[in-house]
């Protein structure tokens, strides 16, 4: 059995989104700001596509961290299933499910946006424990960057994002 985790997650190019959709440094964080950037989700050695609205560096982290948390909860139990079907900007649905000891990930058709699924991403197998551990590392990395780049408001913003 390989020691390489079946799931890895990390963040890149984080920015505060201004009301006019300009990308500002994290030092410009405000209590109600949206932090966008690149969410990299690698399953079975492949980067998951379609995560950003206007490209790979345009994921809303507050929203995705919440959805990944719900996916981890579902993956923590046999028969668990979580679907993130936002329907925004023609995005497909992202399906996380567990059957016995195996997790599966699919990019499925969206009931909200009408976007197609991706047949190359149907029931990709992974370890639920790897997913949960990768999410914990992602959250720690994300929070550390917020606190480092916005020491005055970072803790307050993170507390609001957990509510």
C-alpha cells in the first residue's frame, strides 16, 4: 500500500475581493470581505477542475471550506453523501460519498445551472481518512495565511466565517 495520500488540498493566490471584484491583498481584509483564491483539490493524483467561477483562482473560500466540512462529515460515516450544487456561473455539482471504507468523488450534472457532469470524474475512489486529514491541513494553512497577512482583523474574520 502506498504512503502517498489519495487526497491533497491546498490554497494559492488568496485575495480580498472588493465590491467591484478587484483582487486586493489580504492586508485589506474587512469583517464582511470575501476571500477568493485558488483551491487545489487533488484526488487520486488528479487536480479537480471547475472549482473557480472565473478561473482556477476564483474560489470563494468561506463557502468552499463550509462545503468541504459538510463533505468530511458525510465521509465520516458509511453511506454518507454530500452534494455541493451551487448552480453559480454554470458550475457542475460536486458529489462526495462513502460506501463502506471507500470514498468516491464525482463531478455530476447540476440540477440548478444545467451544467453537464464530467464522465472522467465519475466515482473516483479515495480514502475518507485522507480527505479528512487533508481538509484539516488546508484549514490550518488558510487560517495561518489570513492571520499572517491581516493580523488586526484576521481572527475576527475567521470567527465570523465559522458561524
